[in-house]
């Protein structure tokens, strides 16, 4: 029999077991972190796992359910997403290092990468290349300010 990764997340309505698609297994530990650090309705941009919006009752500030470095993603979609992220900054961004470098064909994520590099900072890094980013506030520290006195924290996840 086949087994798939499963994550039990606390939600506003009780615990939910989520079967993680193979493509999203990399972000499973970050998903648990988001569950512990967000509330229903929080604005969060999840780059690669749209199921988290539903499971955790999070609000996506963009029209994009996910991003990819392939030609499937159109430049005008990324341009709109950047405008939307500036207009409605998310509390957190779940970002995957797989998106850090241009993809093999027609990658159009450069404007999004620039925005995240200039206006967000990592508040949690996981050993699998997934990061949680938060907007940088006027003091240069991440928002929310509860991260202000802490360096980027790395998880000892597997």
C-alpha cells in the first residue's frame, strides 16, 4: 500500500489531517509553523501550496493560487501579483528556495524575487529550503515586531 505524508494542523474549527501532495511535501514543516503563527483570516502568500489557504483559513493577497518557474506562469500575472503584494502586504510569505533561481524556460519571477528581496526578510528558515518571510518595517526589523530582537531562526527539521 502507498503512504503519503500527512500533517495534522490545529485550525479554528479543530484539528484537520491534511494529505500532502508529493509536490508540497517539502513545505509540510513550514505549514505546521504557519498553523502555529497565524489566525484565520490572516493575509499570507503561499508560493507553492494553495491548500493551506483553505485548511488554515488564510487570505491570499493575490489572484495566484501558486507560482512556478515554468512558462505556465505569465509575466502579466507576476506583475499583478507584485502590485497586489505591495498594496496588501502579507503577514508572512511561505517561500521555497526552488523559486530563488530562474527556471529552465521562460521564467518570469524576477519582479517577485526583487520585491521579496527588498521588502521582506526571513524570520524562519528550514533545512529543506523553505522559508517564512515577513515584511520589513520602518525600523528595518521584520513585522510583526516580535521578531525584532531575534536573528533568523533555523529549524532542526528533517
